[in-house]
C-alpha cells in the first residue's frame, strides 16, 4: 500500500476513534397542547417523539358526559403513546358573552376533586389550577383572590402532583393581576406557587423584544412573579404562531413567529422549564369565519410550515 494512502487511512481512523461530543440541549421540555385525541395517531406527531401535551378541561366537566368522554379519549390516547398530560382547569364556556359565573370555592373543590379522582389513577399528575386566569373569557379575570384560593384547594386535593399555580396571558394589566393574586395568597404561602404558566401570544406574534404597556412580555411577567417568590419557575403553558387571528390566513407568518417563539424560550432559559405550543388541530377551513387558527397541520393532516420549524428546533431542546 502506498505510504501516502496509508497515512490518510490512519488519520481517518484516528478521527473516528475520537468520541463525538453531543451539543448540550437547552433545559426546556417541549410539548404540544390540543383538544383532540386524534393528534396522537398522526405519523407526523409520532415523528416528533414528544412526551408532553396539555389539555384544558371545564371545571365542572364531571357533570357533563360529553366533556368526560372527550377527556377520557384524550388521556387514554396520550397514555397509549407514552405522552404525559398537563390537565388544566378552565371555564365551562370559553366563548361566553358575558362570561360564565365564577364558581364558588366549595363547588370548585367538589367538582375538581372528582376530576382528580378520575384522572390521577390514569397517570395525570400535572395540573393547572385555572387556565389563563386574567383573560376576559374566564370568570377569574376580575377575581384573582378566588384564583389564588383555587390553587390552594387544588394543592390540598392533589397530593404529590405538579401544579401550575397561576396561569396568565401577556395582556395589559397582567402585572397588577399577578400582584393581586400573590397578595390574596399571602406571604406565607407564596413559596408554594412554584410554577407560573405564561401565554405569551402577544409577544410572539408581534415580535416584541421587551414587551410594552399594552402587551407585557415574558420578562415583565417573570419579574412580577419572582418579586413575590424568588424561586418560582415558569412554563409556557400555551403559545405559538397564529396562522390566523382576526384576519386572513398566513402560514408563513405563523412559521416565522414560531421561530421567534423558540428564540424567546432560549433567551429566558434560566427561568423557563417547559414549552407547550398550541395547537395541533386546525380549524376546518382557515378562511372561514373562525377568528383563531394556530394549527400546526392542515385539515387533511399534512404539515404546515410551522411544523417543520418545531421539528428542526426540537434538536436543541428536550422532550
């Protein structure tokens, strides 16, 4: 064998002998939230190998057979595919105008306890006390003190569970809402609020770098919560690029905002522990009268551009 060729082969062999150093992943776990169990059967979802999902459930669903059937199907499908569910308590009519009545603390305890007894044996140990508590669709919008009480009740009902104590949207007034919520909770119990959920739709879809008075972003929400509990950590419980919001459909724009979503998560990786994009399932027709569409796939199940953004970014994050 020629000496030159031998040297080349030896050099190549020495390179192969050097162990590859895997690039460190950002310590944020990624999941996709949805309301349809069909998501888990999609080969495109399975290709992502995600282990987390989020499902919001009406606070009094225990009295509604149709709601229970949908939740049962979702939890069973997630479990079959090895995906862990974050079950988030919410209003019983998210489109109500005016909003649905605020549950009493006693009613919340009784109905939510029944849900815990139903789903905790099925592996649901991640719970949210109330979804997007400061939004106008939620009866808790003007009652942060009740939302704080709901958290304490959920905490006492679900021993050993991981609980999103407070869950807020990045809209005007969110900092004041956080302050009032923690004031109602009381200083002695503030440290029990270990996880705060953030819906940063405005920041993501408007590409805000530091938020604004009208749309306070992740940075201000984190600062507000940590002023009451310095050890609090945060989950993006619901976020994503909108294919449609009050206007025309734009799938490329949604993909661009999804890129920005992951860059924001990286920026705040010191505080963020989980990221749940929303959602998988689109509206039947994006161009219809529906105001909201954040679907990652089309009605026929084929991926939209945002899907490929998520797939590519997952290589740098955890599942």
